[in-house]
């Protein structure tokens, strides 16, 4: 285990550019939103101040309306598409115009709780608290205009699960006419069989062009988008962060923030039940345009366990993962291996990801499902021992896929090994 920890720490350091960390050199040369927040958890084991700086750098580029973009383009690099010229968001430091899963509230609370330097943690958390709250408020104002308690993603990239089977049917509504010619850079760094297809990319870019034509006005994007999906995993992360922010605010004496955040979490958790499928034994996405559930058994519906869902739901999800485990050698596949849409090597259509494993394991452990939580943790470390620090893995063969020497994979290994769930 010690050699794994040493290798993981080396990867965090080699991908560290001082104030932010790239996911991996070449394939992802900028700062990504949820990557940074999860990376900070690993950094904190050897440099608490550096971990706080990672998240501070992200929030230094928060938009005036509260949105935190999914990419910060700190420097020029033509090795990535779409770059800042495609987004054209008009920022002094260029950013993308969409967001990503709101894991920051959770990460900050975890850094605060574990901190050895209490004075530093108090100062950093106190400064970040209103910024994270503004981001959460932005979600509910702009992505839940009807006040349901759950927010929609307007672009698959926002979910972090870019090419999930979950989006296929809704994505068919997104046209490709008028998409300007482009050259993908990801295929220069990764196997095309491991990446989203060209047709998916054309739809990704059509949505970017649509939002750009609306001057990135977040008050307009929700209703204008033909793609509006309520993702249980995305909402589970947001609601966990709301609850953690409430607890953090209590510790810091910020009563109003605590009360508001706790109310957001409570309303959202109650609304999550509208996404539950007894037939699948998990949560499902909802196509908000049609008002219908999407019958796609992906990891998004398991990731919802990261939030404080009812104990009976957590128990059913734990049982579901146990059943899935009979079909793979490594947990947790990003899509049901029994489904005809399963593809064990193509990004989010089957492969296992350590960041998702970490959040599912954490949520199940909190819910008392410790045996399955520990099984996921042990499977994750076994993957690394066999296949190194890849971006993601084929859950049947363990084959490493995507980028190599991947930052958040390394951070999650540090988390798994350092926590008692592996003892």
C-alpha cells in the first residue's frame, strides 16, 4: 500500500501547476471543476495549504451570477477542443460557459473536518462558504425554474458523464445543422474506441453554439435548450454538498446559510423519490422536456446514494451493486453490463471510474451499508494494483482506458487507502 501512496503522491505533484492541477498532461491541459475539488482531498494529505489553494483558484473564476464554470483556460494550449475561442464567454481569464457537478461543498467540509491547521482551515472555509452558497443558489434559480427541488443539466458535459447512455434519446432532439467544422484533439491522446463518437461531438458543439448565441445568459438557457435532463447522480452530489455546507455553516456560526442550505437539501431529497424505479432498484434520469423517466440503468442512479437518501433506498442500491458485481470483476461499471448498450471501454457507457466509486462508497458507508462500501473500495485499489493510475477501466478485464497518470484517480487512491474502510 505504501508504494501505491507514493506513486499517487508523485502523480499529484507532476500534474500540479502551482495554483491548479491538470487532470493529466496532453489530454486535459486546463483546470476542470470537479476534478480540482476531488484532487484537493488527495493533496491535503501532504500539503493542506495547497489543497485549499486548488479550490480557491477554481472559485476565483466564479461568474457574477454565481455559476462556477467547468473549465478554466489559464493558458493557451491548442491541444484541446473546444478551446476558449469556441466558448467565447468574454471573461478576462477565459472559461467555458457551462458547469459541472457541485462537489465543492462536500470537499470543503471534508478538508475542514480533517484539518490539522485549524486556524488555516477556519479562514479558508469562512472565505469560501458564501461563494459555494452562491453557486448552489444559482443552480436552483437557473436550473430549477419551476421550483421542483431538483436541477437539470443542459449539456451532457455538465454531468461529468459525457456520453452516458442516459442521454441518447434526449440527445436525438439536438440537431447538428450549422455546426461549424472542427478538429477533435482528444483522439490525438486517446484511443477513438474509448471516446465519445463524432456524432455526439457534433451535438455537443451545437449546444455550445446555441448557448453562445444567447450571450451565455443563464436566465435564458434552461428554457432554450432542447436537452434538459434531471440526473439523480448530479443532484445527489449537489444535495450532499448542500447538507455539508449547512453543517459547515453551523460550525462557523453562519446561521442563515445553514438554514437555507438545509432547506435546499431537504426539499431535494424528498423530490428525488420521483426518480426512483422499483423495477430497476435504483434512481433513473428524467427527461424534463417530456416529463418522463429515462429507463437507462446507469451509474448515475447509484451515485445518488452519495446524498442522504432514505435508508431503505440505500439498502436497495447496495443490493443492486451486489447483483451487478456478479457480472464484472471490478466495481462499479458506469452502465449495467446486462444492457445491450453496455460498452466496457467507451468512456461513460460501461467503464469503472474511481471518483464515482469513491462517492458511492462514501454514501453507502454513511447509510450503514458498510460491507458493499468496503467491497467497492477494495475493488478500486485492486484495479490500481493491476492497471495503474488510468482515467477509467474496463470493469470486466481491468484494462486501463483513456488518459494515463490521472490526477483524480491518484487522489482517490490516497483517500481509499488512508481511510479506515480498507482496514
